[in-house]
């Protein structure tokens, strides 16, 4: 039996939490012998099929550093898997996950406490761990370059999309409801300020822009209030069913991120038959291939031009939809979980 660090279940799900949950569900479907150990209170917004056990009275990082290793030692120190970054510093029998090293490349995007914590903890835990998991070859190279981890110690376990079986739909809207959608946390690297600036210059002034995502204390979230107009809407968090509906009825999706380890939203959009415009950065190109229309994320005028191009070219829209459906078929939670399980078996007693 092995144990999965369930601290991620205490937080409202975003990309890395979504990755952890789906890997856990797929491991369960494969019949793996494991339990997810959590703090006492977990967030109800997860579709959990796997077994969970709670321990300790602490939460957040204190739980992970004190309560979790104490519990593990009480049950014989089994192999621990952490799927959302870090893990307990004083526990050797573990595999950790590093989704990206954006805090090392761009510490200005994060709060000082967040940067200091991960700058100190991440390389030290990585040196102790049996293996480091990551989500792309780009992130693998970044971990080697910034943290000095042996590349042979790093395994790439790709993510996937929410589901592959979303049927194409006929857009359900009136002419006044035409919009563009952008989905991600309100993180400085997501580049939403430039997106709004570019959107304001597009030819079709009737369109709306929906930027869907949550704010987190860990990020130095930019103040966008002075950029908001009646055509730029920030609805915050929306549930999965509503998000799928918004993707299906959007003109297209924009993912303007400056730095990523993987990038789930472009694949989400492809599953929903929504064309994608995305940043020309290494991880997005690795994951999305030729299924998106790329732009320079530092060039506002280039993004405006690409939005105008896609709005006025129906054949390009259809081509991106077709390529998107093919691209998402390259990813599978089951295949990713099987690859992880093979790795786990090497270190499990």
C-alpha cells in the first residue's frame, strides 16, 4: 500500500488540484492499493472515488510538515506521493511533484512568503525524494536548470482534460451574447492585463470578454479594476457544467499566459469544440501542438490582430476545432496513472 498526500483536497480546485484528483481517481479505477490522507476538513467541490483518511488537528503547511509525517511513521512509514508540489521535509520515503518553477523564474509574481517557502523547501525535498514528477518536458528541463535536480530522477506524467466525450453543440445565444472566454486563476503570469488591452482594440465592439478565475493570496494579483468596462466581465469561479456551456458558446478561448508547466484550459476548450488562441511559449506549444493559433504574449497588437483574424475566418475556426479534437485524444488520465503506478511499484515495499 502507498499513501497520497491529500492536502490538496482542502482547497478549491484549480489546475494542480484537478491534476491530483484525476490521477487519484484513475489510480483507484486501476485497482491500486492506496489511501489519500487529509486534514480533518476537505473542500466539497471534488468528485472523489478513492478512500480518504483524516489525521491531526492542524491544516495548511503545518499539517503537511507535522501531522502528516507523524501519521505516516505511526503506520510503518509507507511510500508517500505528493501530487501538487512539495511534501514533508523530514520524510525520505516519498515521490514529489513539481508542476513548474515559476516562483524561481519570476519571484515578483508571488507573495514574499510564498516565494521564500517554496524557494527553501522545493530543492531540499527534491534531493530527498526517490523521484520528482512533472507535467511536461519543458518543466523537466526547467527543474534541472533552476533546482539542479538530476534529470534521470525526473519523470514526466502528463495531465489531461476534464472529459473527452463532450458533444459538439449548436451555439445557444442571441446576437447580443457573443463573447470571448479566458479561464485561469487571477495570477500575474496569466497576463490578463495585456489581454484586456488587446480586447479593447478589436474591430467588433459588440463582443464581451469573460475572464473566469479566482484570486489567491499567494499571487501578487494585478489590479484590473481600472480596465473593467461593461464588455469585460470577471465572474470569478463558475462550476464545471456552466464552464462547459460557456466554452461551447464562445467565439473562441484565449490563453495569454507568460509561463506554464502544462496548461489545462486550452485542452478544456478543445474538448468543448472551442477554437483557441494561446501564447507562443514552450509548454503550450508542447502540449497543444498545431491545434491553436499562437501569438506573442508580450505584444498586445499581435494578440489584437490574431483575435480579429479568427473572428473573421470561419475556415480557420473550423480547422482549429478539428485539430483540437485530435489533439486532446493524445492525453489520458488512465495512461498517466498507469505510468505513475509503474513508478510507484519500483519503490513500494
